């Protein structure tokens, strides 16, 4: 079980790129809940510490099961919220630990008839392990006592006889390897349990495959007895022998086969149906169990009647139970396999980390389990190996494939001081890195967490399906009973023809059973969650983190998209455009002096000027050195002494206080600034020696992205805090109309603009990367944060682009459009299937010679369910749609 207090204000350590990852998606909601008198279901609660635990639930067959669990737990006054993933069986529960414990949560779910177990993962400050040298319970008691006395360990839970342990510790004082070393020093070896994507679907695949193999083992001889051996005269006469008067050998064999299939292969269906009815609800298994049981019991009753009273030779259909369970178990097996494929994005990400890491201790290399890596470790990574954890390069140089995190396949060169992500691929050189983040704090850990939570979330369209699913099964049972009564009445009153060899009761019963087994709520319940899982997974694999079904469904409804300027549509790092030297000074010497001064500043403009100076100036000998420590004046500039000369670099308003020029510098500065350039003046002693102009350049793909959005009939606006001239210059370059350009916007004005657009009936999206964009991102119907964004920006956004490229916006909208379209297609298909299949199964077309017997009805039901999931699992097809350029507007190969 992962059970951690939610760090509402915990700082993020490590490289700033970690800031692109999400905190708890329900954080805002839970904060409100913590200070509010009611939970997400409106039930009164008492404020207290909020914790989250992860559960693995088994036995869910359709959307009605999910609805039952969520509704029951939300009605508990100590539970704030719950998310259940039908595909994987995972559930996340936010609760008040002051009033309810994890064991009590599990008991609530078990009381509903579902299997449940706690999921324990090695997250930050948590270690799960197995002890290998335990002799008896006394050893467990001794170890538990010793661990509780260790400084930094706050919680110890050990289990016997499984010998598994769970320890919570302070990361500032201890690491997982320290705890394992302690255990070994006491004489007990410990094996750290590796994290993995836990899913009930994996175990269900095994269960249903075994059930199908058992069913088919008896289906084959049943089919042969009825359709092959019975047509061979010699065998037919042999099979018609009656070992017991009134029942033939063939019927006895099929009866035995049906009994074995129902007891062995069908036990899971009957158990699920029983638990469902016991708790006042009805799921898909109730329909299957009722249909097969009615057929079996009717046939058994007829056979017993014939044997006991020697009356009649009423035909039985034991074979129906065998065929029903054969097709049902086959369908469930394939359905589980498809669902596992749909939700495998998180599993692939989690499995991308190496199993072991090379730890360097005093120049000695040691191989350790990845679960034992802790912050501050020095790791060695060879070419071709995956990087074990987030960290900073301290030795070596290499190129790294970061496509796992960013979606970009181009290798990134990494030198000493550069940050690397865990799970990415080291390609060329040997590097040593110092670990900064592990577990849930790592970039990969946060992405996995986000993907799992997003796949568990519900699209708004799913609410309709859940509502329908709640009434579906009871309605079908009622229709089945009505079908039986109507046909029985018609047959007994001569209003309907009874086939030769049948009876009114048997004929009516066949129609009733057909109605039970042909109805399929699974297609309705699987359409949306499977699509959300696939859409989120495809996005994550390509550097687009979509935070759940609501964001996925909402992206294609955007009618107006607002862009921040600096760092969003522009590079965010100004570049030198022109050097203007006054008083006949040599430009080469000018750049040398500028470079000496700017080497002592961390200002963003200083970095750009220094980069340009390093590129343009010659590398010959230079004797000038800084003879006095530089002085920085925030917002104004920098002053230093080079040799015997005083050098100042900064704004014109500041420089003119110390220096003058024979030329009209103010006019030149004004001219450049009016055209959107940034100006930096350079003064040597009392003379203004030169002027440096810089500009924040537009991203290469920005113009094409905006043109594509406009071709998709999406209005594009620019919101910036820059002055009018700079804003209009960028807008003109990008093709954004003047009337859609808003300049000198403070955060409050950006928020007001978004609100005004929404009040005008627009569905507004906002793309930003800075803290000042957070209010507008939170207010917008769809917030999109780019990779360079701050932590607050990413928290407010619903979609995160893990690369600086804006092309991800087009991809996200296209994934959304095609996913929602597929959901709607499948909803229509599911509804139309039931509207057509149920009347046909009820015998509406029987007067015209068209009837659906229970076996064919079962096959139709299975096929209807299976056509939905594979339809949504066309991941390759979805990727082809997105990346082939077949969007609502053409997309350039630059993407």
C-alpha cells in the first residue's frame, strides 16, 4: 500500500525541469474539503490529516461495480474521495486517517463482495522488503523492536509468516540502503521489493483463461456428441441407450459436462452474481448466471420428471450451459487482455528503469538493486545503459536519449553540471552522476503517478454511461420475465405457433434466456474508460501529459486559445541582434571588455551577451583583467574596473547618469525600443562606448502551430506583459490579428480577459509557462503548461507539454478529437446493439422465421463487447492519425 500524507507545500528539489510534473491532482479539492464541512459527496466531515492509500480491487465486471464502490465509500463521513479504475482494478482513496484506517477501508469494500488488497510501493520515505533468515515469530518481534529504536524511522510493520516488512523513515536521516545494511548487521538478509504496475487485470487474465480452457475441454465433446456422433447411425443408436429409464446416455454425458463446467469454470460468475445480489445491486454476471442456471435447472427438472414418472420425452438443453460459459469465459479472457493493453502505459514507464545500478564508494564499484539507490549516491552509467535515477553529471560527457520523458528522439549532449532523468538512455560516453531525486520525487515517478491517476479519472461523457448501467441489468431482468409471460400466454392461447418437439413452457423459456444473455452493458461501460486510458497513454508516450478524462474530452471543444508570449511562443532567452560602437572604438576590443564584465553576472541578458561575445571575439592574448570586484545594481546594470578603466553595462536611464556621448544615443535607443528590441548600453569611464540590442526570438514552430490552429477554426490570442510595440511585433510575425493582441497585462488582467471571453460564450484555452500565467491557466476551460513552466503553472494546467515545442498542442487536440469521436461511435454502437438485439432475442421477429437462440445470443453479446475494446486499442492507428498530418488542418513535417 502506498499511504502518504499529501505534501501541500513541500518544496521540489533537484533540477528545475522537475517542476513540469504534477502534484496531487485533487490537492485543491482536498484543501477545500479539509476546511469545509462536507466531502465530495456532500456528506459532513471533520477536518483532519488527509492521507491517500492505493488498493487493488478484484471482481469488478462492469461500470455498475465501479459505481457501487464509489457511491458506498463516498457516503462514509471519513472519506473525501475515491477513484476506481475499471481497467486495472486499482483504486485510490483520500481519507481522514483520524477516523478511519486502511484495514477498515478494505473491510468496507469486502463487505460489498469484492476482493481487495493494499498496494505497497517504495515511494519517498517508504521501504518494503522481505526478510530471508527469519526462524520464528520471535525474530519478527526482535527486528521490529530494533527498528523502532533507530533514529529516523517513524513506522515499522512486519508480518509473520510472510516475513514481509514495511518501514517509513525520514529521508533527511536515512535511506533504504541504510536500513538494509542495519538488518544485515543484525544477521538478517533483506530483499527490497521492486515497484511494479500492480493490476488485478493480470490475475484475471489467468483466471479467465483457465476457466475458458476448462469450458472448451467439455464444449468440444458436447459439440461432437450433438452435431457429429448423433448423425452416425451406429453411434446414434449407442448414445440413445438409456442406462436409467427415461434418460439417454448422450443426455447423461452432456448433463455431467454441464455440471462440471458450471461448478468449475463458472464459479467466478456465480460468486460475483451472488455477491452482487446480496448487496442489492445487479451486474453483468447476474444476467449470465441467471440465464445459464435457468437453462440448467429446467433441463435437470425435466430429466428428473421423466425418470421418476416415466412421462413425456421433453427435450432438454444442458448443452446451452456449456456453450454459454465457453463463449462467456472466452469473451472475458479476451476482454481482460484488451483492457490490460489499454492501461499498459504506466507499466511501460515503470519498467523502463534498470533493475540494478552501479554505486561508486571510494572509487570502488558495487552493483546494487535500484530500490536501494538513495539521494546523494554517486552512480556510474556505461554507454548503452539506462540512467538509474535523476541526478547531476559530475564526471564525463555523453549524449542521452530523453524520448521517454520528453517524446523527442534527438539525443541531448550532457556535460558536467547538466541534469539527467532516470529511465533515459545513455548513448555514448561513461558518466558519473550524483543522485538528486528517487522514487515518487523523480521525474519518471511523477509521470507514472500522473498517468495512473489520469487513466483512473472519468470523462464527463462517462457519467451518462454509469447512470444507464445502474438501471440496465434490472430492466433486462424485467424484460426477460415479461418476454416469458407474453410468449407463454400466446402459446397457451393458440396465438403463436410452437415448433415441433417443443412445448409452450420450453419455447417461452428460450426467448427469456436469450434476452438475459444477449443484453450487454459491458460495451457501454468500457467505451469511455478504455478510450481515456489509451488517449492518456498515447500522449504520455509522446511527451504530452494529459491530466485525466475531463482534459482529454475538453481539448477538442476549445474555440479560443490564448498564448503567453515570453517563454511560450518565444524562446524566453533574448539573443544579441546588433552591436553599435560609438566614438570609433574597435569592436573586437569592445567585445573583450564586455565579456570580462558579463562573466561576473547571472542576469539573463548578461548570459546572452556573454554567449555572443564568446562566439564573436578572437581568442588571442589579452592582458586586461578585472582589478576590482564587480558591483551589481538590480534592475539597472553592472559596474566593474578593468585595468585603469571603469566599465558600466546597463539601461540607458542608468548609464546616462555617469556617461555622455557626442552622438544622439537617446534617439537610437528609442528607435530600437520602438521596434521591440531590448537595449543595453556600455560606458567606459565617462563615455558611452556602445549599444547592444537583443530580441527574444519566436520559436521556429510557433508560426506554423498558430496557422494550423487558425485553420482548425480556433481563434488565437496573445497575452503579454510587454509593451505595445514588442507585443505587436511578435503578433505580426506570428500572424495574430492586432485586435487579438493584449499587451501590458498583469496576472489580474490576463485572468479578466479569459473570464470575459468565457462570458461571451467562448471555450477558452490558455498556454503559459510563468507564475504570472497561473491564474489565467486555472480559470481557463483548458490550461496547457509548457516544459519550462514553474511548479505553480504546471499545477494549474490540465495538459503539460514535456518539451518546449508547441507542436504538442496540435497533437493533444488531435488525440482528444479522435478519442472523443471513438467514444461517441462506441456509445452509439452499444445503444443500437441493445436496442436491436434485445427485441430480436425476445422473439419480435419469430413470426417471420427469425429467432435468436440462447447460444447465438451469448455469442452476439460477447462479440459486441469485444468490438468496443479492440476498436479503441488502435494505438498504432491513433499515432498514425496524429503524426501523419491528417488533422483538421494540415501539419508540417517539422512536427
